[in-house]
């Protein structure tokens, strides 16, 4: 039985948010869509603690949004893949991405470019390809870093270099929690 965070609400939006409104849950799903499937890859991609990641993954698995798929035997190891129910959240994430691009733009440009694979068109307001008109889904699109993400990566790299040179070789970057 799903814990109810919004007990007074008889509302499908509230019910949905009980699954994906928790901090990190949609970002975990985003990272899975971007190709991070294994626990340690998700840990690197998100910079959260192991216990929080484990708890959120378990909840998404319990709710049938993600599934565990074995990728290795002896010992058996699992990776996380979106289920059909999980893939139905891809348009939600795409609309959030487009909303953020519009209202909270990065000075250097969009952080992520989503393109119709093999066509190069981009999603329009209805998530149709703006070049050929085909309906876009997780399965026929490719995401790659945009100018905003590339600029942020270069800035982080130069900050790290500055800090390391200032503090000596013992200085280590700790991920922020
Ligand atoms: Zn297209």
C-alpha cells in the first residue's frame, strides 16, 4: 500500500506526486533515460547518498516504474530499466525540460538537446518532431549535452583545478549532499 502524502486530496495529480514528487525520484528516472542503469552509475550521476538512492529505487521498483534486470551472474547483479509504465513518464520529463529551458535558461544555452534519432529534428510543443512531424518518444530520440551543460562542465573543471592547486594534492572533492 502506497503511503499517502496528500491525504486530503482526491486527485490523480496528488497520487502521481506520491510516486514521482519525492525529491530525486524524477531525476533518477531522468538519469535512467539518459543511460545510467547501474547503481554506481546512478550514484555518480546524482551525487546522492547510497541509502537515499537505494530507498528511492526500491520505491520506484515497488510502484512498477522501474524494474531490476540481471546483467551478470555469480554474483547476480542487477541494473535498473524503465518499465512501460515508467516510459509513460518520458513526456512528463520532456515537458519539464522544455519548461525549464524556457523559464530558467542557462546563459550558455540549453543543457540538453533532444533530437529525433536519424532526423535531427527537435520536439515541438506537442512533442512532435519539428522537422518531420513524427510523434517523439523515448525510443526514437537521442539526448546529448547542449552548450549549457558543456559550459558548466568546463567551469567545474577549472574550479576544481584552481582549488586543487590552491590546497595541494591532498585536497579531494567531496560530492555535496
Ligand atoms: Zn524528425
